[in-house]
């Protein structure tokens, strides 16, 4: 999975208004992100993407908390 693939799934979750679909899209985005984390290297070339991933995961947690009312 490359950066564009996980980011596309993540973006779909951010734009979803239906809570039932949102649950599924958040799960799909998390799966895509964790898959990407396993494939990127720890080298300095991937620092920017790792920062972007951290922000994305934080945003997904905020969606779960604020929209889906997860604790």
C-alpha cells in the first residue's frame, strides 16, 4: 500500500456524514494506515509521512470521540 492509497481511504472517512458508514470507514482507514506503517522505513525519507500518519490517526480518534461518541 502506498501513501496515496491509505490517504484516499482516510479522506473518505473524514467526508462521511452517515454514522453507520463512518464506523466502517474509520476501521478501513485505520487498517490501511497500520498496513502502511508496516511498509515504510524508519529512515529520514519517511519522516514526513510518519508525521502525516500521526495526524491522521489523531483526527480519526477525534471523529470517533466527537461524532460517534466513543469514550
